[in-house]
C-alpha cells in the first residue's frame, strides 16, 4: 500500500526531484508540475486540473493512488485541462451524492472519454470489482450521469520492493457494430444505446456482452493519449489457465444465456476452437499478434470465422492428419483470372455471394446453433465471440 511512509520512494521512482523541501516533477510540455509537500502533507496538482483541492491530503491512502494515476496520465500525453478530479453528481432518487475520482474529457472537451475509479490495492480493489460484477457498482452509476462516457476503468496501484504494481479493469461503453446488426432483427437484445438507467446499462453488459472486462487499454505501450481502444493481443500477453478462472463455468454460462441446449454439439465446437488456438500459438513468436481473437471495431463475424476456419484446417492436417475443405477469400478472383470486362466482374460478385452463403450461413465446425441463414449466422457469431473472448488470454497448456 502507498502511504506517507513510502510516498517519497514512490515519487523518486516516478521521476520526482527534491526541491526546496518539496518533491517536484516538471511537465515542460504543459508548462506545469506536480508536487508533494512532505511537511504540510499535501499532494499538489497542476492548476489546470479541476477539483484538485479535494482530497489532496495524506489522510486517505486512496489519495496516493489518484495522485499516481494522474501523474501517469500526464506522462502518457493527456493534457491537465482535460482532467477533472472528484467530479460530483447526484445519484439515484435518494439524491445521494457520488464523486468519480478521475474524469478524462476528449480532446475537444465536448464529451467524456473515460471515468476512472481509484482504489487501494488488494481488498478495496477486489471489493469494487465484485460490486461492479454484481450490479455495476459506482462506475455504472457515474456512467448513467455522464452518458457520453466511452470507457470505464477501475484502477489500483501499490509500491512494493522498489517498484509499482498496478491493476486495471476496463469496460467498453460502446455497442459492438456486429451486435447492432443482430439487434435490427432481434428487438429483445439489450443495448447500451437503448439503456436509460444504470441497471439497464448493467443488464446490457451482463446479458449481451457477458460482463466483458478488458485490461490496460489506457497506459499500455501500444496506446496513445485519447486513443483508448482494444489493442491486438500478442502471444506474450497469454497466461496459463488457473483454477480460479473457472473457464468451464464461463462456457456453461455462455451456452445457457444463448439458449444452446445441445451440449454434445457444443463440446465438439469447443474442441475445434481449442485446435485453432493451439495451432495459432505454436506458429507465433512472442511478439506476434495472435489470430485467435476477436478484433473489436475491425472484425466482422465473417472475418473472425474465416481465420478460425483456416486455423482449423491447418490444425486438423497437422495433428489429426485429416484434410478439411477450406475456401479462400480470393477463390473467385483466382478462378476468373481469365475472364475480362463487365462479365468477369459480375461473375466474381455472384460467385463470391454464393461462396459466402455456403461458407458462413450453413452449419460448420463452429456452429453452436444450427445455421441455415444470415440471421442464425449472426446469432451463432455472438456465441462464438463470447467463447473466443473467454479463453482469449489463456495459453493452451490445458492440453498438457
């Protein structure tokens, strides 16, 4: 835990220097600084940061976490005038006040980019995470008050043995484009954009997005300020399966809330997916981007499934010595290379459409539900994405 006893060591680790009985870190790009007054026991923020005068003392351990996080935001490239501390709203019908630790506005300050709730490491962070998983907690209440928010983040930091230990849980507040396509035909699907209360937002996160929590999308090396987003996963990011991950329980829950009753069929689909994941990892170096992932914002259900089909073909060939028929995306172009002009273009379009129907809108090795048309394909695609995301960060060491 960060306390008054180790805050000086933390400051030196963050690049602060001792000047006139104060610890000071200059941010020349903003012509400002952050300071720690050890004598007065005060945490001093840049003047441009709104709400800096609230909770700036040494009396609460959480204040040190907020201070460290703000320092990190400035280092990352967020401008101080776009940061607000202790923003206050009235929450609920009982007019109970609530204050978000850190709010980050977008570059034009026309909307809220991210709301960050800071907690001390360990018990307090875990409690806040459990509250979020149970009913949305503070974060979803803040989101309800700040409808323009794009991201929610639970943050903690600690300083032990001369280094900082951080935990981040990030939630995307935007509806997935592929989910929106399904919602055009399935009016019962719960969306963020049609949720008018915090419980409704939580219900959409729970039922539609399977309580998806992402990692460090704000401070990681491959992110830039104001460009928060789901970054491509690399092989080095994968971790071994742990008993506490309860991966089987998560799979069962996905099948339950998507009304998949054929457990034997689902088991076969999971085996096919693990074959894809295994062959993907074997063929990748540590810094390589893995193909077994759903690239939110760029992937369609078709593009994800195409990669999985290719990986499955390779895996069945290498591990099972069985040949699987796979249609490449440029099959039509290669087939009609000898044709020219308008006839060639029209023939390619018609054949591509036929291949798309045969390839995606019929049953395949990743069909948790029977697929006979486009609507059923999108329903199955939602299930497939949830399964992929739930085993995304784990290594295939489950095989031995």
